C-alpha cells in the first residue's frame, strides 16, 4: 500500500469516526450521518402531526406502501415480533409507516394496514412533494413503474428502517438482512440508555 | 415533472457553481484574447473540447443526473466515468492551461502566495504527480470508493458523497494533466513512462468492471436500503454499472494511450522535418 492511499483511508476513517459514537452497535450506527427526525404529515386518523407528537418515544421510521407485496409486510412483521420480545419497554416504541404512494394509500387504508401489526404502528401520509422532500432529507428515494392494465404499478422504495432515539436523533439503520437478534440487542441498549 | 426539475441541481453546491463559472470565465477571456492570432482548426477543436468537458462535469454534478447517481448504481458509475475520465480529459485536451492567460494581470501570481502555503502545496503536487504514485492513486481511488462498506457510507452521508465526487474529479484532472498536459512535448520528457502509466491503469479497471458485471451477488445493498430512482432489479442495475466500468472506462484509458502515441508521432515527424 502506498502513502496517498493510506492518507485517504486515514481521512476517511477520521470522517467516519467523527460521526460515530462510543457504544458499539451490531446494526449500522447512523448517529451524525442522518439529520434529526422532523416532518409535518397527516396520520391515519386524519390529524396533522409533526415529530413533536412522538417526542419521548423511540421511533422506527419506514418508507413503504400498503400494496407492497414483499419488503413492507416482511419488515413490519419483523418489527411486530421484535416489539413482542421487548415486553414492557415496547410501549416506548412507535413504528411510523410513511407512505410513498399517497395516491393509493388513503388514511383508511393505512389505518387498516397498520392495525394488522399492532397499536405501536402508525400510518402517515402527505402530499407527493412533502414526501419527496422528506425522503430527500433522509437520503432515500422512491419511484414508480409503468401502470399495468388494471392500473397497478410497481414502486421502488427504501428497504431501511431508521431508528431515532427519544430526542429525535438518528441512531440505527436496520435493513431486511439485519438479524432479528442484532436488532433486539441494539434496541434494548437504546431503550435502556434513554431511561 | 417540468423541464426545470431536470435542469436544476438536486443539491445546490456553491463551490461547484463558482468553480465552473470562474474557470469557464477565465478560459473564455483567454480565448477572446487569442482568437485573432490563432485561427487554426486545432484551436477551434480545442475550444469545443474544453466547453464540452466543463459542461459534462456540470451536468453530472449539478442537475437531475446527480439525483439519479445517488439512487442508481449504473448512473453512479456513469457519473464517475464523466468526473474521473471524460470531463477532465476533455478539459486537458481543450487547453485548460490558457485559463492562466485569462487571469487579469492585476491579480498576483502564484509566486506571491506565502511560502508556508506555496511550498507544501508544491510538494504535495510533486508527490501525487510522481509517475509511480499517480496511476496507483488513479486506480486506487476507483477501487477504494467501491469497497462495499465505504460505498455504503459514501452514499448515505452527504459529506462523504461530496468528498467522493470531488476526490474523483480532482484526481482525474491531475492524472490526465500529467499524461497529456502541455508540460510534456517530447520523447526525452518521458514518452515511455506515460505509455506505461496508461497501460498500467487499463488492466485493473477491466478486472474491476468484469468482477462487477459477472458477480452473481448484489454487492452494493445501499441502493436497496435507500431505494432506487425507479423499479429495476438490483442485479441488472449492478450489471449495467459493471459494463460501464468495464468497457467505456477502460476504453477511455485506451484512448489516452492512442493520444500519447499520436503526440509522439507528431513530435517525431517534426523532429525529422527539422533535420531535413
């Protein structure tokens, strides 16, 4: 290995370390990489909500859509199972399901959908431009495929769950490939540290 | 979506905008100063090449293409092809050194910069432009930003993304400047070295491109994590990206090789002409 490469890697590690914190996490630690939780959306009961409505809770934010065949239900089921394992402290967690398909996802539809997974799950929606701005803030995106004869279309979206602590600071990133045990381990630590 | 969505920057960068305006402005001034003296076809080709280079860099960094590059692996590979290969090469062929002649004479020259800034800068420049170091950095940077863990962080963090693209652009420029810049005009001044440098950078790029294209696993899950710009299978995305790294990128390096050979040919012809 040569010097420039070493220097570059050094610079890189420095930048990374400046963003990460001391306690080791099993999942990807995104402290400092992603901005704090902030939004103005409509919840599944048609009420206007902001991040302040969930302050004090550890929140898991997911960008999905209710007609999603695979990624969304799998992820939501995974989180429902994790919350069961957390026991009492699960009351301090809210899972925010933010629709990236507001055209098809009405508040009613979102309410029915999140009810499948439990009371901690809340569906949120907003105008297309609002959702676009919000996904940009978290460096994720979504896009639509062409409509078929029935008017259905595919949606590409983020498969990640961003976990924010009780102060709305970004902490963890879990993906479909994250092991449930790791997720449980990190969530327990996060909840314990926020007491 | 309106046309404006495609033209406006996804993330506004004052640094990029100012750099493009200043370099483009100074170059244009120099061209106007020169235009009456040099009316050769070569001059006009060079001017065209410069503006194309500058425009291509601007388009991939400061329009909708930048958005797509963040959410599609193959567009990202295309962006780096322009930032690291095509754009800087066109700038160097376009005679970017004229920018210096475009600087109004009332501005102080490089020799007026304080020694404590000038000396370290010159040393760094000489180090990175060493014929052994330069190709290693050129290929090393491509490899480094494609290490899956590093790539993940670079795509997720705005700061690292910025660092990645600037490092590619600056390194691309330094490399092509070294290989095809105006400082080198003859055989004595390192024709063989330059030829070797070009050969050395082609092979690792082809290996990398082939690896990306032929890999059966999805190597970069950050595009699943962050979502893609439109629905496309992860593996197709990776294959397109691999092909872009494999064929056009290494083709550009072969083109560089041909340009080095051509420059030598012209030099030899001129030398022969002077002898006879």
